[in-house]
C-alpha cells in the first residue's frame, strides 16, 4: 500500500531536513540514496555505503577537483580553429571552395562531438563519477544550451567542466562563471547585446530559468538587466572577454536598486530576492525526488538554511541527500529514470562497460528522448512521466535486448570494428551479457535468483509481485534450457515498468 505523501501535519517541518538517523541506515535506504544520487545500487556499492554514514557517502560523491579530460584531438581543434577560420575568410578561393572547407570544419567538429559524447558516457559510467555527473546533468538542465545552436564542441566541453567544478561552489558564483562561458554567450545572444540595442535573452533566462522563476521579476527588470550584460564577447572563437567600450555605463535600476551595474552585480541583486532561496530547491526536488508538489513550508525551510550558508551547493547537496524528507518512504519507486539514468544504470547493474559504438549509443539516446547536450528548447527536458511514450519505451526495450544479444563482429562496419578494437585495448570490451555469465548462476534455486534480482534491480514496492513472476519464468535451474530461461527472466525484469522507476 503506498505511503501518504509527507505534509507538515504528518511529518513535522522541524524534522524534514535533519539527517537520517543511523538506525535507519539500512539496505533499502542505502539503495534509495545510491539510485537517486547516482544511477544504480549494486550489491558492492550498497555494502560499501553501509560501512559509512550517509554524510560520508554524499561528501565522497561530490569531492572537488573532478575533470573530464579533453581529448588531444579536441584540444588541437580548439587551439587552431580561430586561425583556420581566419585563413578561410582571408583566402582568395572562390565561393564553392570556401563552402567546401567550411563543411570540412563542421564535419570535423561533428566527429569530435561524438567522441566527446562517448568520452562522457565512459566517464559517467564509472561509479566514483556517477553522482557528480548526474548533478552535472541536473545543472545542464538549468543552464541550458543546445548543441544545434552553439555548434562548437570545445565550447560545450568547457561549459560542462565549469558546471562540474561548480558543484562545490556557491550558486551565485557559478551563475557568474556560466554567464562568461562562450557557449552561453553564444547561445543566449550576449554577442549581440549592445548599449544601443540591448538583447534581453540572457537577462530573461537568468531570472526565469537560472535563479528566480516566472513571476518574480518585471519586464523593466529584464530591460535594465540586459544593459548590465553589454560588452560580453568571444575572442578568437574560443575565449570570453569583456569589451569595455561596448558596455552600457549609464545607471540601471534592477529590482528597485539603482547603480552602474555590471553583469555580476545583477546576479548579486537577483540573489537578494526572496525567490532565489527556493527556485533551485524546487528544481532539485523535481529532478531527484518527486514530480508531485511538495508542501511549500518544506521548500521555504530549506531555502532559509541554504541562504544562511551563502547559497553553497555543497551545503545544499549534503543537506538534501542526507535529509529525512529525501528518505521518506513515499518517495521510493516513484520517479521515472531518464534515458541516461536508464542506460548507465543498466551498465552498472550488469557490470558492463558502455558499448564503444557511438552510432548505436547516441542513436539509442535519441530514440529514448535524451540526445546528449541537445535538449528540445531553452527550458530543457521535461522529466518524470514525460520520458515515457510508445516510442521511448520501445527504445528502452531495444537497449536491453542489445545487451543480451551476442555480437556478430562480421557484420560490423569499418568504424565499428575500429572502435571495438580500441575499446578492447583499454579494457572496455565487456559490454554484453554473455552465455558464460548466465551459466555462472546455473543451479541456483529459482527462489534465490528471483530474490536476488528483485532486491538489487528494482525498488521495494514492486518486489513481491515480480518475485513470483520471475520464479515462474526461471523454473528448474538444473534442467534443459535453464540458461535461456535465466536470460529471459533478466530481460523481462529489466524491461519492466518497475526497472524504469527508482
């Protein structure tokens, strides 16, 4: 029977954001933390977490200093791209030749993007990186940019690294750093923002999507704030710089305060508004906890604490992921996994590497509805049940089928054979569930296998129902066809509605 959602009447406000008592730090609560904070709750990860406190687990997951290395090819492209385009523009070549060279540059960037995307999937799949990279995904859905407009892969990589490093900053400082990232400067048209003709795109999204939310600013605030961000430019295609002679130096009035504000000043003014205390917390709750409305009193209480700690993201994540409200039984098995969560969770649950084939992985993400770094619009993706429709469910099923299907290497194209060889050289060749792996559990009683699969693959509310169904599919694990039945049972569970929830 579902637990009633917490309210201040049945779950005291004073308890909501207190840490979970150690007496409740058990298998189910550890699994909940690991699946929500990261992508999976493997038995070894649960065992390791239970040796620590929730606080230690959260702090370890968000340690500062993480970097996703930039490939040598991408770094070389970034270092030379300005000169290559300048040579193109200054060339005496005819129109058709210039167009050919431009297409070659764009093709090269496209290949680098696919390599970068795969590097990220390899990186995020590693258990020690998963929680932080999931938080980076959360921040990317706040500070949205679309590859289709930004185009430059190095700029996307650099923005993502800013978000990654920013997971341990205070939020106002992260907003300031993001405002100066070339990907954001280009995406929200700051390069077109002039004193004579202010462009309001960035100022509007700063207030609406980054800091305050709709209804907590006026059109006049946007118009005045946009003037403060004049002079933000990109140098040599790769670097931010502030061009003073393009900045509007006249006084501006933002949120009722007048001054010769620049962009950083406007961000500071935004965080003096009451709505700044709660905006990001609402987004955090939708991403990590529930799509349903949470009582405003809970949100405001955490908002006050967060503001008192200087809007520190470390404080926010430590408080949120340790809290009694986060672990409330009503929030178990109620959230639909995103496509990225679904795929990386599968890889971790099954102890598999990410498949080395970029066309297959990236195409699967597209079919499931979450193309890497290309959300549908400036508001980002809609999460929860919005992930689920007939097409995306079919895509998820196909991903599971692929992981249990033997690889016919003779049918691979040249690029796939090359990628497979590279993956094996670096020890990433274990990306399918083989017959040999399935045969390792032959002879294990069906009841024990069903118990194991349901305990570690799905959440508690669905376990009893699925356990009985799995026992029927498994049958006698000593008899003929047992390996195939084990395969069928695992596929059925991993394609089930229960596995799509966390």
